[in-house]
C-alpha cells in the first residue's frame, strides 16, 4: 500500500470544512477520519490523492507544500462538496504552521519620540478583539479538558483550530501556537502514536489555558510576553564568524523530516541552520548531505557541523535561526575542535547551571540565549542500565553526578540506537558529549553528539555509525542491565498530584469526579511537606465532582471554566515543583 504523507492543512481550512458539516455528518466525522487514514495515498507533484474507495478519489492540492484553501480539497463522491470526506481529509492531515511574519515597525517610544505621551497614554492593555480571541481559546481548551482525549475528536479539534486562527489574526501568536500544539498532540494520542507522551499534552494544554487566561489580566511587558512573537521574524545581524558544532536529524510527528546544524560564534552564542519539510526520516538522511541554504556556501550540513563559515549580511531570528535571504553571503572558513576556543567554553559551565538555563529556555516567553535545552558535558561511560522504558546508557559527569543518556530518536533508519548500545559496551571511556535535557526527577538527557572515542573528530550520533573498532576496548561485553531506581525512591510524592492532572487530560472531568475520597493521597502529600499540593489535589477532585441542580432537582451543566481553573493551578504548580526537583537532582546526583 502506498503511504505518501498528507500535506499540512491550514488551521482555518480545517475549521471551515468542519463547521460546514451538518450535525449528522459531524457525528460521523471521527469514523471517517479513521477510515481515510487506512486508505492508500499517492503523491503526484503538488497533489496528494486518497483512494476513498475503489471508485472514488479525494485530492489535496498543496502548492508550496501546504493546503491553504478549502477549494484545494476536492472529492469525487456524489455528495461532494457537502460530503464528510473533505473535512475528514483535512482532519487527518497535520496542521500547517503559519507563514513567518515580517518584523513589525518599531512603535514610537513614549517620552522620547513624543515627550507629552507619558502623561496621556494609559498602560498597555489587551484590546477588546484580543480579549475575545483569548476567551475563545480558553473555551475551546476548557472543552478539551472537559471531554478528555477520548472525547476530544475532530469537532473539538476544529474549534481549537478556529480559535487559534482568530488569535493569530489578533496578534496572539503564543497562545495560538499552544492551541496548534494541543491539536497535534490530541491527534497523536488518539492515533496511538508511539512517540506521544501525556506529559507533553499536559504541558501544551497548560500553556494554552495559562496564556489565554492572562491576556485580559496583564499589561505592559507581561502582556507582551503573553502575546508572544510570530514565528521566525528574521532581523539583520551583520557579519558573523561561525564555528560548526554538530548536525542532528529532525523528524516530527507531523511527518516532516530534515536536519538542524548547530554553530557557535566567537562569544559562545549558538545559532542553527535548518532544512525541514515533509518527508520523515528518509528526507533527514538525504538532506544531511545537501548544501546548506546559507548564501552561496557549498558546504553540506554534515560538513558545516565540523567546519566554519564567515557570513556577511546575516539575518537571525529571535530563537537563533540563521536566515537565507538574498543578501546573505557565506565563505568557508576554518572550524574549531571542541577542545579549542571558542567551543571549549561551552563545557566549562557546571552541569547544574546548564540545567537551570535549559529549563528556563523551555518557557515560551523566555528570551532565547542560543543554547536552548542543549547540555555540554564531560562524562565517563558506566555501561547499559535497564529501566521501565527499555535500556539507556549510564554515565558519570565531572563532579560525580550520574546521568542517563537516552536515545534521541528510535527510528531504525537513524543511527541513534545502534550508537548508544555500542558506546554502552565500552565502560570507562571518557567522552565529551552534547545532549538535550529531559526534565525528570533524575539526571537525564537524549544523546545527540559526542567526541570520537579515539579522540579524532566528532560523531553526529543520528547520522554517523560507530564501529566496534572505534572503541578503545574492542570486543568489550555489554554489562547486564540492572533495573536501577529512576529517581523516584525517596523523592517527594509529587506524582500523586501529577497523575490526577494527567488523568483529567486523558479521561476528562467526569472520570476524575468519580474518584471519590482522595484524603489518603492528600495526607501523604502533607506528610511529605507538600501542603499546597495536597490542597490543590483536594480542590481539583472536588471541582470535578461538583454538579449543581436547578429548583426542580435536575443536574445543571458542569462548571467547565471552574474546573479548568483548578486544573491549571494544579498543573502549573506540579510543573514548577518538578523543575525544582530536576535541578536538585543535577546538583546532588
């Protein structure tokens, strides 16, 4: 069966098609989405065709890689265009990211450009249109929380997509982006995607509800942070001297694939150059050996990860991505080893301080500092260790902290898993590594790159394949993988609150309301010194179970807004405490 990936569909297109369905067809929409997902597809240029049945085809025309109008989805069935198939195809396809926004013109500075403005301008507050858009986002997010994953089907997702589109038009890119993330994760959860994690959906939903709630309650700089910034508005940054660090494959849940190459400047600040488009892991492997889209450079991504560039006319986005505008010129230059300036300085910051920086970078309103969630560590390999999710590599950082090195991507086409298991067969080896922080109650990261075990060069662990001959002790046996504790032993029982927060997302308010008495869990939290967590847990479950009645004794609709507020408080508290425990684990090992 041909399985060409469906092209991304603009959120407003999906919302429009679902809103046009009759109530009867809306009830059939989820089944239609599942049925289309099992049908064969094929791509011909910019058009992807789905075989609805033996006689009917449905076409999605995606000029530029995305479907941007409802007319671009056409069905050949007798009921078209009022059929369920067009909406089902849009719901089965990934949501398209918005086009990059242009850098806005700077606003007049009160007091500098207009001295009289300071006395007449009120504090910056959200406009009525922004408040309305935020309220729509809140209502759509609260409806998802009310229904849970199983109940948040295509219709609920379409409401989120419509609210996200409206919010973006009202210059609220941060909450709009959170809404798109919720939709993507809901689809992954309902489809049984093995890469789906409930914790990711919890974080995305908390981001959505938190930002939507704050739009009408903040002003000035805080409101600007809540609004967020449109994706990748590039700005001029003059001339740059860049030193290659490493290249990693990028494979997304939406079927996109490509690469991201990381480079550093003389001051240690990091930038990235990416090339990601529909195509999955196969495209990632191919793009790695293509020329970098940066000026007229002839270097491939993998070559740039070990070389250098001198760039003039550079443009840089706020999140550190280098643009490929017409005025950019790039000339190949000498690179630097990881043990030489300026790269060596990246490994001089203590691990615990790097973790604090990485956790801060995960906040959507944080100012990017280049390194993001990357960690730069010197470690001694200790061998393989078993855990509930499989096997990872245990290592010891300088300072004695033990860290678990996990596979960044388990796709068999990539080299991550094979390389990690081979490194596990060489305990005692000292390596300089780069990884991505995984927030947990124990030190953990996904392994992205390392110095070559022989000391000659570096290894991009997603692309380069190590051989046994590369190891300092050829033929060493992989140590048995004992089930070491994963950091939960002796820790505060925060999981008692976290699991109820996750349960609400998975099963909805009603399921949480049927728990009954949770005083035993609240008592455990108080005994562990977490009285706030105990109070939040009690209030959350009470809100889930609370149902008022009218004068005739009939049940009134549940207070979805009140429950969402209690859930948001519990989720944000659990996240903050979890981050504190994560930092503490890196400080103590």
